[in-house]
C-alpha cells in the first residue's frame, strides 16, 4: 500500500521549495479542497481531516527556520517531531545534525509523504504512524527534544498534546513549539523565543503572511 500512497502523493503534489525555508523541498498541493476530496476517494471514506501532510503550515515553517538557523540546539540530539505532517520540521532537524530523528503522525499518508520528502532532501528520518498522545504511562527519557509545529488548532487535540508534552518536559525533555497563535495555544505555559513573518497559502489561512512564533514549553516539577 505504501507504494500506492507514494504514487498518489507524487500525482497530486509538486516538489517545491518551502517559502520560509527554501533550503528544504517538499511535495505540496496547490489547493486544499481538490486533494482533500481525492484523499477521501482514495480511502473510500468521507469526513476525513484535511491532508495536513500536503502543505507547509506556518508553525512548521517557523520552527524549521529556527532549527536551521541555530543548529547547535539540535545537533547530536535525539529528536521527535510530533504530528509531523509533511516532515518539514523533522527534515530541518536532520539537516541541522540531529540523530536519530523520529517523525510521528496518525495519518497513514504521512508515511509516504515524509518518505518522499526525506528522499528529496537527502536525509534519513524514522517514520512512525501512531497516536503517541494515548501513551499515558510515565515516559522514559527517550528523546532529548520534542518539536511541535501547528498542533494547537482544536480543543481536545490541544489538551491531549499539552498533557503529553508536559509529561516529557517534566523528565527533562526540551519541547519547542512553532505556532501562529492558534486558538488553543497554551501561552501561559510557554516562553517566547523568536518570531517570523511566514508566507502561507491563502486557501488555508486568512492571510498571505502569518506572524508565527517559536516557543519553549516551561517544565513543571514531576
């Protein structure tokens, strides 16, 4: 099935440089609605979430830019890219010297998209299709850093993500978040690190440019 999904990604996207991170090339869609419908047809299911893997979202672009501009923060570190989508942030981490880099997402199409995108950028990233947010057991120090781009757009997902990230921050894992100010971003738990003007797709956003920040999650005592 993965080969079929790769063919689907190739047929419905174009390999283009990321606007705010032109060092990285991604297979991206020109418009959201057509590829969304084609994805539903491919899976014979309606009401699916949008194909997040087919776009370079503002939070991911800002976080990728931050990582590439400051490679020392990830170089030699074990990095998890949570809700990876296209793999943009994971690719940036790998290019900045992180190893290993693990990209995780719940959408099975991300495995094909990230595989193609890592090939295009000549980096290696381990890909996991699984909902890690359901892992409620006390975490082990498996990662030095967790990177999160644009995950706080929906109430329940944001709450589960914050709980997951806080569990890891409590054992010393560094958590960096790229976000353009989505509705459920927990700003009271975050420390501002940097801000960028990020070009985005008007088909997905309400502007052509989104002011997007990179944040550090403050750790709580375990």
